């Protein structure tokens, strides 16, 4: 596997982490996921939330994509 491109090695590591999480019930965040969670928490603390109109638009778009 060392000869695999880095992108493929990263994908394999993600798949292995998913399998491990299913087996143990523990999910370990990647660095990118951890940063995204931290950003989301910072946004929430700062009061940056989507408006009801923005949420409605997201749901309308999702429903339209299924039709």
C-alpha cells in the first residue's frame, strides 16, 4: 500500500476508521472534521445561525432534487 497514491491511502484510512467506529461504537474525528466542529461551535457562540428563510430554501432545494 505504500506504493499507492496518497489520495488512495487517505481513502483507505477513512474506510478503516469507519469500520473501527462500527465495531467499537467510537468515532474518531479527522483533523478536518475537528476543525469544522470547532468552527461550527464558534459560529454558534457568536450567534451566527441560518435564518428560517435560509433553512426553508435548503429544504426546498433538497426536495426539488429528489423529484
